[in-house]
């Protein structure tokens, strides 16, 4: 009899723990994969944006070095560089990759990276103090990002997360913290994902091209490519002109190739981002809910991250 009661108590304790002690194995795996994906996605998109800015400056400098077209080929117009100088565009060599809108757009990927990092920190915490600190660090990170895409209400909600964590058991506190963080960011994440995808999308032949960051970057590279080709063809015997034109040509080709290969991967990753966040929120409420969207986001974010790291290290 005493043995039967002991078994019953252990079964009840086990059931209680499974339902209230923390994340199930499935929930933990879903959170871990999403956290890695969000971190990689945010890192990839923000790194590429910063690289696009640097490359735009490099292409602007290269364009200034390429020989101008001869007067007879311009039909009375100023060469591109002369027109730019008259308009004082040299004062803004980063082109569209500067100013308030660029900073605001950059804040989205930065916030996604902070989101993923916060989830990973909570999962890896070894005591309740670290869980609370991770939540506070996330709120502080968002507030430090210029033009953070998270609304004021969301930021205030995140700032108070640690105050709501009153559990004494580590696993319970982790589960509660993760749920609060995911719920607080649920409204902003889809907007970030859509905005990133829309600004890295290049239209296929025959499709309408939106005026976005990807298009403006591609246009700068195409102008440089055309100018470089003309420079080499018109000045084949001029060593300096030939050298400057060839360097400009290679730079433009390199950036056009990257736009064709890396940008679609970021677009694909952003397309699965919002669905994955919704799937994570559902999984935290119901451990039996499907997590395929999270796996898709994890895979696409890893691919984009690997491509961009390889591109950066190859420069």
C-alpha cells in the first residue's frame, strides 16, 4: 500500500512538472531554433545593409575616377560625374544609404538580432538572476536602437518583464520569460520581416521593380559598370584610364553578382520569418502544434548568414 501511494505521488509530481515546471523538449527545441534563426536573420540583413553603404561609397569614388565620355557622345549634357559635382552629391557619397530612413530601416534587423540573442540568453541562463538580466538587457538593447521598430507600448512591456518574473524555480521562470518576450514582440516582428523582404527584393525580367534599397544599389552598380566599359573602350592606350576603368568594372560586377545571389536569400528568409514567430507563439501555448515554419526559417536564415559571411570574408 505504502509503495502504491509512493508511485502515485511520483506520477502526480511528474505530471505537474511537465505542465508547469518549464518548457517541454519540443518547446525548447522550437525556441532554440527560432532564436538562432532570428539572430542570423538580423545579423545577415544588418550586415548586408552596412556593406551596401560601404560599397556605395566605394562605387561613387570609383565612378569619379573613370574617364568622362567625349563631348560628342553627351549631346550637350554634362558627364555624370560633372553633373553630380554641380549638384554637390559628393557631399553624400553613401547616396541613399544614409539619413533617417536608412537608420530607421537598419533598426529592424538590429532589433531581430537582439530578439534572438535575448531568447538564447534566457535559454542558457543558469540561475533566475540571469533570466531577469537577459530580459532587462533585451529591453535596453531595443531602446538603444535608433528608431526601434517596436512600439513604445511594446518597449514598456518588455521593460517590465523582469518584474513579472516571480518564480523561484529556474525552468518555470525561463518558460515565463520566453513567453512574455515572444508575446511582447508579436505585433512588431511581421512588420520587420515584410519591410526587410520588400527592400531586398529585385524584380525578375518583365516584372515591375519597386523603388527600394536593392534597386538603388543595383542602379549605382549598373551606372558604374556602363561607365567603366566606356572608359576602357574609349581609352585603350591610356594606362591610367584603363587601370581605373578596369578596377571600377570589377567592383561593379562584384556588387551586381552579390545582389543576384545574396539578396534573394534574405528575401526568402524574411518570407518565413513572420510565420515562424507565429508558430513559436502557438508552440509555447500548445506543445503539440506544428513547428515546420520554424524549421523553414531556421534553414533559410542559416543559408543567408553563411552566404553573407563568405561574401564579407572574401573582400
